[in-house]
């Protein structure tokens, strides 16, 4: 008589095996039947018999109380001798086997197809009530009959551990309803698709795009390993590979301890579930381990590695490491066919397996803190390492100032000086040693000591020298920190200390940039696996010009090796060209902002006196990290060039009041690490008093203006440019350096302050998620700043692991909230009280109806008791404290380019004026804004109309109609009108002596009388009325570009205060993908797979390296 298990009487069923292969096969078997892994535990001690346990749960197919759930606990136990799988015995007319687990399936034929595809033996039974009664199964037949007394079907088989299973299409009191997926793979995302009790199971959605199945209709099995030195960001990359693989219908495996795990096999090659990587995003280092492996360098080791992969069906590897690790992977792929043949000859694998796994796919991700890969702009971990260096040097600076000491700080880098260079820029170091530009022995000692002596004489109390661990002189002799220390002690009598940062640089949580880079590159790595074919070379995923690239791996490695070879040959120029496009520019910027070349009484400026400019800098808008570093860089570079830097305090109201001061070299010392705005900033526009703004520009002879700020600074630039016909004082080179946490200024991909804000957001959300996880069942709705631009919420959602993010560009709709509530219920229902904590990011202006509190209340009300909800408003905390290293570096780079750009335009104007003066009998009169003040309103209106025929000007909040504002400004100045005639550029000016013009300003409610004297003789003015002299400087891709503000009007949404095109908007779909959207019944997959990367050939890579360095701005 057949005995069935009453599963309702037990909490779970226990299955055991002592073989890891059978353990994994059993997981795959039940996962394909619709069982969900709800818990996975590993033993933390070698003395424990149970090495690994997996809890598999089969949810009921409906909300009916008649359906019985089933939980199976599968354990890997040392020494367990469970019965091996066997073929069901018996003839067709024999009865079903005894002691069995009975499962109900509505489609037995599909089930048998499923078993046949997996080479599992089974027997088919057509059972009628009369047959059951005749065989003595009266109890079973009585419960299995329905009102129609019809026949039913049974199929018997064994699972991999030997458990008897009966599948039937008739439901009874001891059966469990089974819903087999339409296409039942051996392992797919279906194993991760948890269901709540009230939902009907469904096959998980997969993404459209390259096929995720092999020719045998098996899901691709993708292995991921980390090798070489660890780097922050490796864990986010592993997380991305695992989760995107699952979403694409593939099976991810983590290979622990790098290539050593590949050789060892066994438990070091583990299948990964969705939740296995839930804590990877904020973790530094690599959770799956890395180790040196000498065995893999031998063919015997690679042969064993190939066998381990084939036994698990893995035919693709994603390797995260440096150039050595990626080279080893490509060698492994090249040898793969030969290794497979050798395994067959040694009878270690079957010939069928050899044919199935004839080819191996390799994809490389560069994980290195050195940023030494020649064909990519940035490697995973480099920016996080720079964070650790800057934090350390900033801390050292305080003690250095206290004791007036010098510090020699060694950073990592081997043959690459990127870390040392960026650390020098970001910390304001006094001297720098990198291998790409070695100093001449016998000269650098004198130059360094002289520079440090100058700095001390100017009042500096600290001296910071940054040295790369691979630093050499021009004769290739190593330069050691202790040698520098002895030199400073002997020549300058400085109290000098040496600090070796060492492995501090590798530690800590990955920064915002590395989380983003690792995540998007991990997504592309999986797509590259699915696109690959045996004829394509192994690809390497990199980044170039703010775009993810897919290029031949070995071409990139060969270029990287050329750097060290060029240095060994003393071809240092070639080594520089092989670095990132901006490497040489940043090195020149460091030298121009750290070494005093034009200060002191004996200094000789590099340019003639008639070409020295008076350059002003002003901060406008909300504070942002990077404002002060940009000011420091501009001031110091301008001084070294021979110009006069001027600071305008307190924005445009300060300018109208005449708050203009000259800045010296030491006035901006230490500003590279200062947050906020040392000059003072506000949102006031120049239109509040255009006449006074123009007057002060002329009064202080300002020949170039640099505006640093956000969208308010952008609209100020637009206003100044629009009013040039009325105020020729505005016709000077004027450039905007975008600086805002919202990243909403047109003309640039990255604004200063945005990276600082993202890092503040990451730090805050990591702590909030920790609190949510500790509370077990809690959702935090976190409100971010950003105005009407969703950059912070979108990119922040991806790098903090948010469940979703609400942004103005997508809006907030009721169906969106309903979808998110349903999704959160799924997540918490499957978490089984395991410490799941979720955050939802909401932009402050995404909706006026669904406020932060309203959203929180809705989530709490609709949670059905599965979770509660709290709110957090981050507010001005997102403006950050100390500027991030990326913002410091970008600020320095942009400020230096602004000085160079202003020189180019201003000198061209001076040359034109000089030529005109030579051809004229009299000297040119200066174009003065005060002359325009004395014009009548009618004259100025006629001039404006004649200059702006056919032009339209957009309305935007605060400046709804600039024409009306212009008229209002004229009315305010009518009481200052004089009868003097206006003078135009190029006309003769009578000699005027002793003329005083008294005007006043009513800004901020105070009337400030101002007086100026018109000198007898003036140089020809800088006069640049052309559109290209009012521009926005920006980082577009990785190139620095100057875009005329007039050209940006058509891509500006003034009402929403943002650009109409945003490169980051597609990231919003990735936020949902990594939050497991599309993995539950009734959910659509949010991410539409497509080739996002720019594919490059080896020839293109070689041609591009070095060709971008030193390019002129666009």
C-alpha cells in the first residue's frame, strides 16, 4: 500500500547528502520545480558536521486554505551516506513505490519533458479507481476519486538525493499543489522568485536581448572571481554581476579566493542567490576573497581549473582584477580547447561534456587602486583609494601646522603616478614625485628646497611632499622618502616626518563614484558575456569620456605594459601619452597652483605688463563643494601667470556695493579642503541693479569675470550676456564654472559639488539602512535635495541600493505607488524576518501631492502589517562638508582652463585695439559702463532694440521678463542721468580731468554713494562682444569644453531649472532592476537590455591612447 507524507503535520522535511555535487544538483532540481530558497546558511567552523544548509519553500498556488505549503531543509553533512539516485524499478502494471512525497501538477506531460531533459529516469502510471481497489489501495483511491470517479495519472521518480517523488494530476489531502514553469530550466531566476501566499506563481520575466541560453537550451552559468590586490568597489561589481545574471535568466557562481579557488574547486565554487549579495554594496575589499595562486601559472593547475568549471557547467568567467589577473584569464581562454581535449583523453570528463563546453568566454573588469590601465580613464577602486589618501593627508596637515613640520607621504602606485598626482592636487601639496615625469638628479634637490623655502618665507607653517612608491629620477634611480627627509633636515633645518600610508589606501567602504562605476560596468560585463562568440577576442569593460567601453582585453594590457617599458627606456613623453587624456593637463595644473613662480619683489612675470589682466571671481547660488578649491586654483594660477586676481564678496549685491578685494597667494592657502564658500554666496541676480553692477566692473577695471555657482549663476550669465548692448562693461570674457549639488546646469555632465553631495548621501543612507535592518521590518522614505532635477535621487538610488526613487522627470503616479507597495510586500514576505531594511528616495520636488510624509503614510497603511515606514529629510546635509577628491580635482582643472581661455580672448581683443589705435590719429577711448549710465532711457532702449532684432529671450522663475527688468533698472537710474554725450568704441575722446560722478546703490535697502575719477589716459579696454566670450565651461564626457551660453538656451528648461537632456536618466531603470523588480508575479522587468557600451577595436584603442592628451577645448 502506498504511504504519503502529511506535510501539514511537520514544520519541514529534512534531506541530507554528503556530496557537494549532489547537494547543488538537488537545489537546482527543486528550484526548477518552483521551490524558493528562503534561507541559506554556511558553517563558520570546520568542526561542525553540517557544512551548509538551504531551506527550500514551495508557496501555495492560491489563497485557498486547502493548499498546503511545503518546506524542505537540504543539508550538506560530512560523512553522510545517503542512498544514491536509482532508476525506478517495476513494470508498467506494477503499483507505485512506497514511502513517497506526493506533489500535484496540472500538466504531467510538461513535467515528464522536464525530467527527460535532465536525464532523470521516471515511470508513468495511468491509474483508475478500479485498479487501485484491486491492488488494495482502498484508502488512497477513496480520497483521490472525485465526483466523476475519473482516472488520474501518476509519474514517479527520485530526486538527486534519492527521495521518492510522485507527481499526480489529482489533488488529495496529503498532496502539495505544484505549478511547474512553462519552461522549466535546471536553474534560472525562477529559483529566486519568492511569492507571497496570496499570489499565483508565475514564470519569472527575463529581459529581451541576447539569448541567455546555450544551444542545448540550458541557461548560461557565469562565474565571477576577484584576483590580485583588493580594491574598494570589487564587491559592488560582484553584486552587479550576480543580480544582472539572475535577471537575465543565467546562473551566477562566485569563485572564492580568486584563481586559487578555481583550482581547488569544491566549496570554493558556489552558486549565488539574489540575497547572497545584499550586503556587498557598502563593503570594502572583496567578500569572495582573493589570493595569489602559483598553481594556476602551471598547466596542470589550469587543467584542474577547467575540469572544475566543466563539472559545474560554467562556460563564462568575469574576472575583476589588474592587468596580471586579466592576462592570466586570457591565457586560460586561449588554452581552453586544448585543456578540454586533454581532460577527455585522461577520461576526467565525458566527451559529451567536452563538446558542450568547447569554448570559454572571458570578460575583464579592471579593479585596481593604481588606475594604471592605459585604455580606460578610471579603474574600480582608484577614487576610493584617493579618498583614503586625502583623509589621511588632511588629518596630517593639522598636526603639521601645529608643529610647523614637513611631512613626506608615500602613496601606492608602482609605475603609475596617478594616485600621487591627484593627491597632490587635492591636498595642496608643496612638491610631488611621480615616475612618469622624473626630476633630473642634482637639480630637483635645489628646486624643491628653494620652493619650500619660499613658502616658509611667505608664512606657510607646513610642508607636504607626496611621493609615489615607484618614484625615480631621470637616471632611473629610485627616490626614497627617507632621502627626502634627510635633505629637508640638512638644508632647511625642518622638523620632517615620513608617513607610509600603505594598505590604509585599500581599505574602507567604496566611495560614491566607485559604487556607480562598478555597478554599471558589472551590468555591461554580463551583457558582454551574452553577446560574445568564440571568434571575438576577450573584451575588457572600461570607461572613456563618461561612456562605458567594451574593448579587446589584450590590446589594453599591451598598452599598459608599454608604460613601464617606456619608462625603462627613459621615454617619459611616451609614458605620459599612454596615461588618461587629462593626466598631462592635471600635472601642469598642479605645477601652476602649488609652486610660486611669480611672487615676491624679485619675481618676473612670464607675460608683458600690457597683457596682464584683472580677473575677478564671484560665487552665486547655493553653496557647493568645490567652490573654494576652484577659487584657490584660479587665484594661484593667475598670479603665476602675472595677472591680478580679484575676489567679489557676497555675490552680485556685494559687487554692486563695491566689495571687491585683491587676493594674494597665501590668502587662499588651505582652501582646497574647505567646503562651502569663503567669498560668500547668495541667489541674487545682477538684474536687481544692472547699472551698479556695470559701474563696479568698470570702476575696478575688471577685464575678465569667472562666475562659480549653480542655476542662479547660469541665469546671471544669461542676463549679463543679454544686456551687453546696453552695458558694454559686460563685454568681457565671462565664464561660468557650474557648482551645484543638483547637477542641473546645462553645458556639463558634472557640476562641482555633485560628487561631494553623493558621498554625503551614501554615508547617510548606509546608516539609515543599518537602522532599518536592525529594526527588521522597516522602510525609510528619504527626501533628497535637487530641486526639479532628479540626479541625486537617481544616481543616489543606484549606489545606495534603494528600492525605488521618485524624481521629477518621471513624476509620481498612483499606479507607481501601488506597484511599489506590492513589491515591498513581496520583499518583506520572503525575507522571513531576516533583517531586511529598505529605503525609498524621493526628490524634494517630485510631487506636491505625494509628499514625503504622505508617501510614508501610504506605505505604512498598505503594508498589511509586513513593515512600517519612517521618514528622513536630509536637507542641507547633502551640501557636504569637506569637498570630495573628485570635486577638488575637477575644480582645479576647470579653474586653470578658465584662466587660459580668458587670456586667449582678452589678448585677441587687446591686439585688435592696438591695431586700431595705430591706424587712428588719436587714442581710443575706453568703453565705460558709467557712460551708459548717463545715457537717456530712450537712447538705451533704441540701442537695445537695434541690437536684439529677431532675438527672443526665454522666461524663467525670477527673471520672467528680462526686458521689463531692464526697463525697471533704467527707471531706477533716471535720477542719475546727465547731459553728457555717449562715447562709442573707436571714437575720439576729449581729455577730461577732475570729473567726478556720484551715483548710488539702494541694494539691501542701503544707499551707498560711490565716487570715481576718470584718469587722463587709459589702456585700450578688453572688449569682447562676440557670443563665444560668454560661455559655460563643463566636463562633457571627459573633455573640457566651452559652450556659448546662447547655444545652451535651446537645451534649457527655465521653468524647471534644468537641462532638457540628461545622460544619467537611463540609470533610473537600473535602480529598479537591482531592487528585484520584475522577479515577482505580475511585475514587468524594468530594465530593457541593450548594448550600452561603446565597442572599440584594438586598433581604435591604440589610436585613441595619447591622441586626446593636450587637445584644445571644443
